[in-house]
C-alpha cells in the first residue's frame, strides 16, 4: 500500500482550510477593555432617567431597592401603604402599536391617553385593579413603559403613578 506524499497531504489540508476561513477587520481587544467606543458607554443608563427618590415619591414610598437593570428595570418600594412594585421598560426597536397588540392579546384593557402632549396607551389588567402601565414612544427610538403595582387594598391609583413616571421620563427629552 502506498502512502500519499507528505507535501501533497499538506497542500490538500491548506486548500481545505483556505476554503473555510474568513478575514475579520480590526484588532482583537480583551473582554472588558475600554476601547473608547462611545456606542455602549451609557448602556443601562435608561434605568437612571428617573431617580430612585423620584420613583419612591411618586408611588408614596419611603424606601426603594433597585432589583434589576436591563431592558426592563425593576424597583421594590416600601412605605406607609405597603409594598409597591415599579417596572420601567425600553424596547429600542418596539412600537406603540406592538405594545397595544401584545396587551390586547393578553386580554388586558388598552386605552389611548395623552402624556406630556404625546400619544400613549394606558394598560390595565381586568383582574388586578391595583396595577397599571403606561407606554409611549421613546424620544430616542422604540417605546418606553412604566408599570406600577400596588398591594390590593391600596387606595392610590396605579395609573396616576405610572402616568406621572412617564411624564418625568418624557420631560427629560423636551
């Protein structure tokens, strides 16, 4: 039995690898290195557009704990009327129409409202009168929303609180 010449085997391997390779422009950078690229320098800053103190004040709280940062930001607020859950979301490629459709599909009540002279929607869960959300087009891109959920029995209006939080967000862009 005859073995292929080492040079022929090496040439075949080189051709095979060349057919499966590609070139990526740029230079490698270690994970976590500051590259000076400003595109992602403010990532997650949207959770700070309304201060924790403002959030607590709007929902009648005296203490606030920020639980999660990301496309959806969450806070737990406590005060004289009990615990309150507050959520902020920003979907950069979302739309008000998509928010309306998704909420209507879940069987929730969606009402057109105006917040800071802008078209928005108010969202209520029929079986949870202590919660309410308000969504509006983002001043930058996509859609932003606030959701407030009081404990059952809290006399405060969750839609009023969600609307006030939306006003604070939208007024930043004026």
